C-alpha cells in the first residue's frame, strides 16, 4: 500500500505520492511541507531442496547413500519429488519419482545395485 506521511511528525496525509514540493499543503498537525512517502512491493519466492546423506565407517567408502527432495525432471520440464537410495551392504538400488501435485508415481525402479548399470555417471559417453 502506498502512503504519504508528514516528514516531521509522521502524520498520515491524504495527498498523492507525486505532489510537487511547491504544491504541498502544510501538515495540519505541525505545519511542515516535508514528506515521507512509502511505496510497498510484494513478491513470492519459493525454494526447493534436495538433501543427501552417506553412511560409512571411518576411513571407508559409503555403504549407504540416499538423496531425497526436489529434482528437475527434464523429460517433463517440471519439478518432481525424487528419492534415490544406494544400499551397497544389501545390494539394493531404489528410485522413486513422484508428481508433487498429485502424488502419482512417474517412475519407480527397485533392483539389485549390482544389476543397475548404464545410468547416470555409468552411462557411455558420446564422442
């Protein structure tokens, strides 16, 4: 909300924001013609997060990795919820991609981690 106040006593005034200094009516409370103008702006910001964790014994490679949260789904050109889990101890891979608006599962893959090949960093590079 836009507002004009007296620059001296801060009394709210019924005066347009762009009133020229020589056209201002003195403040009814203190007589000042100085002005304080307030202009309000509003915007919406949204945040998305992808959290990851690794479980390991000291000095060793992780035996469990998991990522969960927002991920951009390039095929559909929109944000989705994604869970990825790499469990080396139990030889399990899990990935679930869900539409955050409807809860519909877009993609689901559960298989032995040892059989999960040719995905992500393991893909053959073109060239």
